[in-house]
C-alpha cells in the first residue's frame, strides 16, 4: 500500500469515526429533550427522536443528498439521487474528493461522505423535536421531518456547502460565506424550522397564565437531561473536528480544542448569569450554556484560536440565558430552550466568523475575517433564515389544515404517551400515583 | 516508519476502536433489557449484564479463543489456550495476520484480534440474559454464560470463522458458508441458547392466563430501553465495519452505510406494521425493529449495496413484529423480544447472503450469492442451530437438576433484586409505594 | 504526503479519539456518583460533575499545563501559560514531540497533547466530587476544584510526568518512578484530595449512629450507577491505551487487553468476596470491583502481560471490598467508595509496577520491575501523597473558614437540590410523595 492509499485510509477512518460520534448525538438530544419535559410525554419524545434519524436516513438517501450536493444551479442540486455518484460536497483537504478505481478509492469514499452528511442532516431534524414537544401530533412531526431533511435542509445546505450562491466568491474576491461545521447550516436551519412550528402550534396549555405570567413546567429527569448534554458535548468532538473530512493534523487538533474551550466558557458564563439573574445556579441553564458555546463555535472553529473560542463561549452562555427569558416573555413556548441554543447561537456563531477569524484556512490562504466577511456572514444568515422560516411555516400550515398539527386538549392533559403510543414510560410511577387517589385515576404532576 | 508499518498502525487503530464500540454494546443490552423489565428486577438484570462480560473475558482467554481459532480439526480448535500465539481467525485483508518481530508487528497484533473477538463472544452471552430475565437464578445464569463463552460459542464459531467445516469450500468450488459479522455466529447462537433456556425455565408467573391469553407485563423505563437501543445502534458501527479487521477503505465505508440503512428501514417497517396491527406506534416495537434490521444486515453487510440493505431492513422489521406475537402465542415468554430480534433475524440475515449478495469480496473474487450459496447458508444455519440448541438445552437441564434454575415463586413475586442481591434499584419508589399502603408493605406494580 | 507526515496523522487521530473517550468518563462519574447517592441530591451531584470539567478546562489552560509541563525546576514548571508553546510532557514514542513548520506538524500537535492532558486533569477533580457528596457547598466545591486543577495536580504531576524529580533517574541508573497512565498521578491525587475533604467535612448526618454503627444510605438509582460504570470501563480504553500518545501498534493492543482483563478480574473477585462477606452479590461492589481493577492496572499496564493483569485485578477487587468496610469503620464517610477505588487502588497499582513489570518499554530498554523499582514506587507514592494531602487539607480548611464548606443541617435534610439549585431532579416523585402525607410536605427517603 502506497502513501496515497494510506492517506485515504487515515482520512476515511477519521470521517467514519467522527460520523459515529455525530450519530451518537441523536441519543443526546433524545435524553436532553425527554429529561426537560414531563414524564407523561417521555415515550413520545423518545420515539420522535429515535425514529427521526430513520426517516432522515431514507429521505437523505432518496433525494436530500442529491439536492444538496448534486450538480445543478446556484439554488439546488438536480441529480445524484439514491447516491448515484455525484458529489459536490466541500473538500477541506485537497485530495478529499474520491474516485473508485479497481478495488481502491483515490479519496474518501462517497459512502463515507454521504454517511457523514447524513448524520448532520439528522441533527437539524432533532433540533425541531424539542421545541415542539408535549403537544405536537406524532404523525405530523414525522411528515415535517421528512420534508425538512428531504427538501428544506438540502436546498439551504446547497447554498452554503454544495456549490450554491453563498458558497461562491464574487468575482475578484476570495470572500464567501463561511460556516465551517454548521452554525447556520445545521443549527440555525433547525432553529428556524422550529420557531415556525412553535408559532403555529402555540404554547402548551397552562404555560402562560391569563395575566401573561409564566407557569414553569419542570422537566421530569435532570439525570437524563445531564447525560444527554454530556453525550452532545462528546458528539461535538465528531461534529466540528470531523468537518475537516480528513485526518488534517493541524486542523483536527485545533478544532477539537476550540470546541472544548467554547463549551467550557459557555457553561461557566451561563452558570454565573443564571446565578445572578435567577438567584441560584440552575442546572438546565448550566447545560444549555454549554450547548450554546458549542453551537456558537461551530461556524468559526477552524479559523480561531483557543482564546477567541473562550470569548465566543462566554458570550454564547450569556446570550442563551437571556434568550430563554426573552422567548418566554414573547410567549413562544419552547420546552427545552432549543430556540435560544440553536437559533440565537447559530446566528451568533455565524457572525463570529467575521468577528474573530484570524487563522489561515487549510489551503494556506490568508483569511482574516473582518468587516467584509462580517457583512457576508450577515447576508448568508439572513438568506438562509428567510428561506427556511418561510418554507417551514408554509409546511407547518399545510400540515395543520390537512393532518392536524396538535393533539387534543384532553390528550395533552393526560399525556401524549397514552394518546399517541398507548403506553407509559414509567408504569411504576403511574401505578403508585393511582394509589394515592381515591378515584383510582392517579395524579400525574 | 515505512508504509507497511503504517498500514499495520491504521489497521490496529481501526480494530481497537471498533472493538471499543462493540464493548459498549454491553451497556446497550443492560439498559434495553432492564428498561423492558420490571423495576423490582432491575438490579438483577443490570448485574447479570455487567458481570457477564467479566466472565466472558476470562472464559474466552483461558479456553474459548483456543477452541475457536486454535489449530485443530474441522470441528474444534485444540491449542492456543491463554492466548498462546495461535491464530486462525479470518483475515478479511491479506496482510491481516500478524507476526511480532523485534519491536514491531507485521500485521494486527494478536492482542487486538483477541480483544475484538472477545467483545463478540460477550455479545452472544448478553443476548441470552434478556430472554431468561425476571425468573432465573443469578448463579445459574453465571454458570451457563461461562459454558456458553468457553465452549459452545467457540465450537460453533470454529465451524464458521476458525477454519472449521463450514468455512471450507468443497473441492473445485469457491462457495462456502459466509457470515460477515455474525448474524449466525453471534446472534443466532445467542438466540438458540436463549430459546433453550426459555423452554426449560418456563414463562414468568402470571404472563399467560389460564385461558391462554397474554397478560402484558410492561417494562419499567422506556427511557433506559431507548437509550440502550441507541447504544446498540452506535455499537453496530463497530460490530459490522470493524469485522473487516482492517482499515479497508472501500469496505468500511460501505459496511457502515449498509448497517445504518438496514437499521433505519427496520425501524420504519416495524413502526408501520405495529401501528397497523396493534393500533398505535408502540415504542418497544420501534426499538426492536431497528435491532432486527441491524441483526439481519450483519451477515450480508459486506456484499450488498444500500438499496438491498433497505429491503433487508424492511423485511426484518416486519419479521420482528410478527415474531414477538408468535412467541407469545406459543407461550415462550421472552420479556425483551430477544428471540425475535436475534434468533429469527439472525437466521434471516444469514439467508440474505444467498438472496441479496452482489458485490465482490475484498480479494476481488466474484461473489454473487445465488441458489447454491443460499443452500449453503441454510445448511450452515441449521447445523449451528441444531448444535447450539442441543448442547445449550443439555446444559440448562444439568443446571436445573444441580443448582436449580429458577427462583422461588415468592422471590419472583417480590422481585429478584431483594432475593438475589439484597438491594433495590430505586429505593425511593419502594419507599413511597410503602406509604400508600396501610400495612406498610408497599405496593410494587 | 510522506510516511513521516502519515505517522503524525495516525498518532494524532489516536490521541484525539482516546482523549474523547477520557472526556466521556466525566459522564460516567456523574452517573455513578449520582446513582449511588440520594435523589434529593442528584441535581447537585450532576451539576458538580458537569461544571467541574468546564472549570478544569479554563484552569488547566491558564496555568495548570504550564506548571505541569513547562520549563522550570525539579518541583514545578514555570512557563507555558495559556498554551504558549512549551511542552515537556512525556514522549512515549520517539517522534512524539511536535514542531509546527509551515502548514504541518512534525509530531502530535500541542493542542492535541494539551487536550489529552486536560481530560486527565479533569478526571482527578471528578474523583473528589463523589467522596464529598451530599453535604458540601456547591461554591466551595467549585473553588477547591479550581485550585486542584490549576495548582495541586500540576505540581505533583510535574514531579512524575513533567520532568520533575520523580521522573529523573539517579546518576548511573535507569530506574525512575513509573506510572504509565496515572494510578498515582490521576487516581491517588484525586483520592488524597478527597480524603482530606472527607476528614474536614465530616460524615453525613445520620450515617453513623451514636453507638458507632453504620446506618446504610442506599443510592437512588442502580441503573444510573451501572451505566456510569460501563461508561468508565469504556473510557479507560482511552485512558490507558491513549497514554502511549502514539499509534504504537504493540503498545496500544497490549494495553487495551491488559486494561480489560484487570477490570474483569476485579469485577469477579469483588463479587465473590462481597458474596462471601456480605451474604449476597451486592451490585455496588460488583461495580466498584471493576473500577478497582481499572485503577490498579493503570500504572503498570504497559509493562505487564494479561496473566499479571488478571492477578492485579483479582487483588484490587478484594482490596476494594475491605476498603469500603474499613473506611466506614473509621467513620470516614465516602458515599460512593471513591477512597477505596481511587486512593487505595491507586497506591496499590503504583506498587504493582515494581511487583509485576516484566516487559521492555517502548524504547526497547530492559525494564523488569524488581525490588529497586518497588522501593522507588513506594517513595514516589508517599511523596505525592504527603504533598497532595497536606496542601489539599490546607485548602479545604481555608475554604471552611472563609466560604464555609458544608450546607446547613436543614438543607442537608431537605436535600441540596432545593437548597443549592432551587430545583429537583425528579419532580414527579416528590409530587407523589407529597400526596402520601396529610401535611402536604411529602416524604422523601
């Protein structure tokens, strides 16, 4: 085996293992979201987060990958269905784009690149799940997820990563929209799709009192929520460093470190702000602060150093606490804080490329962020946001008038587990609760 | 370091990391099985699934590996005890078989290959655990697990993977029994050992009513069960792609993708069938459908494409739902669905090599499945099944008449956690339950 | 890309992936510790174990790494703050120490090595968390953790791994203190810091009765504790094999196997001893026995074979059971058994280098353990222990007289979750408990 083939082997191992880590984030979202919701809806949330990756797998294989990375125009890819061999996905390393000759690949195999892109697409869909939890119909979520991964995500993704109009520099310029691992492409797309759903669904019954004040609805298991966040932190070591798509020595080490420092800083600043504002260090804020730092570093992680990463994380942690309070104030009911984590910090992270970038990219070209780049980042974030929000809203509305989008008030009160799935997550607890009531109906908080 | 040594390094890193992922499946089985059983037996199931890998580690090191991969005859290996240097394990890559010279290995070190094979052997034993749960004695399970990993699994494994009679082509033929990552070797062996145990143990008290109808006994935590299944899905990215035993670029990317597509398809078809047949999308069926797809793709994963993988997964997901209903109808009480997942789909996956294989193997030899291959697969599945079932049944019977196999009816009612381990998994819940009863005994569902 | 660059790529991939696995141990400690404590303190323990890695990340980046691996004297490193390029960390492979030239590294990048060392430093801090659980103030734990990772751990670590006086052979000798992956550096440092805290904090109220007998306080979720231990076992495959800091083929395979065999043996011997001594196979002893085996093999794992590893594990498993009973007898209240696992077995494992080492190290130098080496190991363990215990005790005392170290008796009774964080881990359970009491206050075990 020659050195070129060994390079391909190392790159492929790296791409696959980091993809496995990103796949693992599905478990993280499932636990975080179910932990932060009520036990009567736990089966439903777990089922949604589990099945959504299965749906994503088929949707992205049939059409999504082709629309995102196929040959086409500035707005959409138009071939490559069923993984038919077309591939315009971004090459972070020069020899990334593979061709199969006899028994060997001259670059990372298409199957590996597809799988890596698939786990990213799946992540965007799981982000929606949390924000619409505890009142959405199971079938309606499934249908929306399919459309998101098959059509909406790939089109916007094509713009940024598939050779579309945002990925192309204006003539005579080296500057184009940059989003290394997806603050915009994954997180803000998920966030825009989610906010459209939250607006059309409306809040959970009882969340906002008649006087407009907020009735907190605590989650049922902080152990699940914490474990979920640990899983996400771990998974991000696949998400960001894997986006090099190659065992690019300088890149992967630096990106891994930056990712960690932003997460740590986000954790600490959110803790401090929550302690100050809410009076005590609320664990859900500690967790969401970490995720905020991770989302924010995702776009700029390749082009900054650990010092900048810490600053980005600190700002993200502050942003998420005030974000959670803000969305509650405007009565957008997001049970898990997904809008603050993924939408706000997805946008913020995208802008950080302009604000903080200071390192050359992998090709050695000077790349220093700056005002021009910041403007490009703002335009890109707005373009993606406008498109995803509009199409998602249309899609949610269509679902609303056809399938129906929301469970009945009775089912919402009793819990979606019984209504949608005919089962309970923790039968012991329900049984014991039933013993405490003379009518035998049980009390469920 | 020259290219040959670098190749060995890449292969060894790949084998070890995928082995770690397969080790992680122990946690998946522990959570899936305990989640699908009652809380009064959770400590017992967790303890069984934890200790079984420790037992496997010693059993396989002392004798198992030698019987499986030692030099011997067509039926059993007869040397290589205590990892003494003998190794006839399958080389999926030409340079797989290593020799230690001075400070370097010319191939993947024996320790790495042993460790990889060990985590597979451990998986077979954990499969048994779920099927016999909630009524087996702790010590009896330990003894059976030791025999399974020390003797039964290695002998049948020798036939398929260690140079035994199933692994050898008839003269003038290239066709022999093929099981890439163990639909037969790991999953159906586990399944056959389990069904023998289930038959000899009998069902849990109260599972089948006097009129023959089924009394459902719901599991105590769908959160644990779902997390367990996520872990297993992740672990399978070690199980199947790691079975290349080399950083074989084309192989590992293709196998990883096929594994995922079959899992996704199994998830969706089981969901659809359960929705239709049971009226609602039952989460335990969603989970078991995914596992069914994973088990079924395990044998053919190297020789099919993603399209075939989807079809295999779809069929597996259908099979598992009807399998669960079927085993209940014939009163084989399997609390977690292990027989439907591992036995039925282990056999089905083995046959899929004949039905769907269409890609050359790593040596570039044409390999197209077909009727001849299908016949070989059927014969192999039957031979392994007959042997494992007969010897396992004899072993279970011997345990029954010596140690005793089943806890007392009183202990079964109270829960094995108190009886076998003198402790409880969730003391809070028991305590609260006790408060709801005037007699202070507590009520446990 | 030439062979040298490929070697660096393979090494860097290995270092990063194993570092990710060690990072994952944070989740393991969080679940193990919260599972073995009461539900009313679960949020607090989860929060401590989550935030401690964030604190460690900043502390080790600002000053810790410099004090540990900077240029300095025999006692402490004195430069390299903010990862400024200095690096005297141990090179297990000759080409480990990297220099950045143009776009490439000639060895593993400093960022990767820093990240690997950071996750180790974080582990030391999480060990403390369990021992002081259920009565320490949140802020006080945070402050101590910062000091531990910023100052105490790096200084003692400098002695052993950073070129300090323990890492240097006497003139004319090849013998120096050896601790491959940190039985002393990570586990006993964590253990010594913990025992100082336990002594100064005092036991939980109600743990020891007036007659001196022990009132057991069972943990609230054996499912969390078991999952946590599985995570730790998995993480150790990063901890020990990753400490080669290179894709050193013979080393990583051997170390991975040894690590597993010691864990398995520790699991089985602790089970057997607990069964004999306590009457039943207690699951918490099964788990702690496994961890004991893992801690004990950590120092000698590179220089022994699997047979010795089994013996080391067997002894460690015995040691941990009697250790738990011993610490309870002398009224050092350690809710999770951290002192027995990390302190006792950290010391024991360190001595095992002298007792069992029989293999050459990576440079091919003969290294056979023996009496001289054993003496060196004893001296090193004592030196580190005396320093860490003394400085930790001083630090805990300083915290006690300034911030206060312990929550109020009322808060301890009600649980730290409400007192420190204003929330509960499982609101359902509290709510149901409240229904069983006429006064509406709820009963919490």
